C-alpha cells in the first residue's frame, strides 16, 4: 500500500491531501485485486488483461485530474 501511495503522490504532485492519497490508494488496491480476480476467473486472455489495464489507467487519469 505504501508503494501505491508513493506513486499517487508522485503523479498527483502537491495538490493531493494526505487523506485523498490514502483513500485513492485503498481504492486502487481494491480495484487491482478485483480486476485480477475477474481475469483469473475468466478466460485469462491477453485482451482481458489489456482491457483491465486500460480501465485502471482511465480511472487514475480521471481521479488525479479531478484532484
């Protein structure tokens, strides 16, 4: 979780409060765990993995852009 927080701080700069960084880190970790579960229970294709990565990228761009 600490590494995720560091990444969010680095991407968000000084504009993010400590509370927002903590909340986003927990959300991101949960999202990554659930994405892995969906992929593991599905066809585990390269397309599914790429789609999950695109969704995570989109989520982060939107969340950090709204900070």
